[in-house]
C-alpha cells in the first residue's frame, strides 16, 4: 500500500473506533507509539505491536461510553502523514469530554513504523 492508502485506511478505522484492527493490518511488528506525556498506567513510549495492542485494550477498558470519533482528512508529506482526531467519550469516573489530538505517523515498507500524538 502507498502512504496515501495507509493514511486513508487508518482514518477510516479510527472513525469507527477500530484501533485494534488498524494495528493488525497497518502496523509493523516493531512499531513505536509516543504519547505527549506520561499518564498513570501508561508509558510515554510503547514499542512493538503486541504492546500497542495491550495499550489499546487498557485505554478501551477505561472508557465507559463512546459518542463518536471524527478524523480530519489526512495530510501527507513523503513517508509521513497526520490528521486531527476528536473522540467524544466518557471515561469511567469522569464527566463526558472531547479529546482532541494531532496524530502523526511514519510509514516504511508499506507499514506504519511510528505514531506520535500531540494534544
């Protein structure tokens, strides 16, 4: 797949909250994920698709309700792309909120090798 195809496919998975499916199909085995800061129960950097899947499951277990996710059109430059992700959700023990972040991805050999989030 091209970078553009990967970007569009990932955006579609995200719009449907299918993050695990995206990881299985689009991510390299040694992909890395970088968060903007350390939060309780999560590392700033996660390495490997198995660890990314665990991170996704952990986050999902903290969500009480999802009300929708929107994703901007991807912006592509060379082997990287980004989009804005907005998640309308209620975390357990918290009020309903909208989480907004810029997501930046790097692709190599047809797979996502890195993701980084900015809030």
